[in-house]
């Protein structure tokens, strides 16, 4: 991507977040963190444990609010929206992929993905059609009826990726999406995300400790002590 055709899809402006521990004791997890993610890119956030990466992802994903600062998604300020609007944004505009997959154990792969589409407003039938399409995209077209316990870790993460993609969100956020996978499976998942990024131009922002995941991305954003290091908006 060249400099001129980059459109910002997600932006954090000067975020602060403190977690209260005791009466006069708190952790200042974000201390004025800013970053800008461009439409269609695949970016990584890397940094030491405790540097605020998950806190940043929760706030970017509208799962938590900053104490100060702003979050903008697709041209709209989202950190100050009310609960109902936030729920709608979380289900339609943001896809999540977590380290522990977070699938519903009693539901098939198909139903895990279809449920996310139904939450976003699709009919049951539309939701199942969309779910089949996304599960085929991640190579699980033959595993639709398997429950999570009947799938490998890599396959479970592919179901989670299909679920994250099913509503065609503005951005997919992943917090250590390969953290629970062996290195060969991790490589497969990252290649798959790269392919989806190239095919659909889905924007991905991935927190990772794995340098190979970082180097598969277009750009690595460094976090340290609650702030984003130099190069974040280069
Ligand atoms: N719910 C919480 N209550 C209190 N402190 C918290 C909470 N969540 C995070 N923290 C603290 O905030 C700081 C940033 O935590 P965060 O989870 O964002 O780091 P991280 O960069 O994701 O680390 P890791 O790489 O280990 O996942 C840490 O000092 C952590 O102990
Ligand atoms: Mg973390």
C-alpha cells in the first residue's frame, strides 16, 4: 500500500487506562497510547508482558472504555457510545479471535459461526448459509457438524476465524491468536489470515509474542509501558 491511498479504519487517540487495585493503589496500564490502523492492512502489536497490549485491544474492541482518550472506528467515535449501540458495533463491525478460541462447546462448528451472524441480524437460514461459506473459506467445509471437542486446536481456531469474518467486519482483532498452538499450526493459521487479508482485504490487528507472526504482518507496532513506540503510524 502506498502512502496516499491509505484510509484510516481504526484509531486510538491518547488513551489512558488505570486499574484500581486498592484505595490509593492503581496500575496505569495505558499512559497516552495512540495508534492508527489502515483499511486493508494486517498489523501486529508486540511488546513485553504487562505493556498494555490486551488493555488496548479490549478498548479498541469496545469491550472496555478508556479513562481518557478516544477510539474511532470507520470514521465514527465509538468510546462514548451507549450500551446498545456498542453491542451492535461489537457484533457487526468487529471480529474477535482469542488465544483460547472461546467457542461454545455444545454447539457444532456451523452453529458457532451461524450464531454470530444471527446476533448481527441475519435470519436463521441466511446465517447458516453465511456460516457455511466462511467455514469453507477456512478449509472446514467438511467439518460443519463437529463440536469443538471433536476438532484440533488449529481447527477450533479456524472456526473462531470463520466466526470473526461472518459479518464482514471493519476490523478483526486477535489477542495472541496463535498463543495456544504449536509452531506448525501457528504458521498455518497466520498464512490463512494473510490469504484472507489478500482475498477479502479484511483488516487484521494481532497482538503476538511470536516474531514470525509479526514478520508475516505488513507492520509491527511496538508497545512499552502503556504507550505505543515510534513507528506506529509510519
Ligand atoms: N483487570 C485488571 N485489574 C488490574 N490490573 C490489570 C487488569 N488487567 C490488566 N492489568 C494490569 O495492567 C497492565 C497491562 O496489562 P495487559 O494485560 O494489558 O498487558 P499485556 O501487554 O497484554 O501483557 P501480556 O503480554 O502478558 O498479555 C499490567 O500491569 C496488568 O497487571
Ligand atoms: Mg495480553
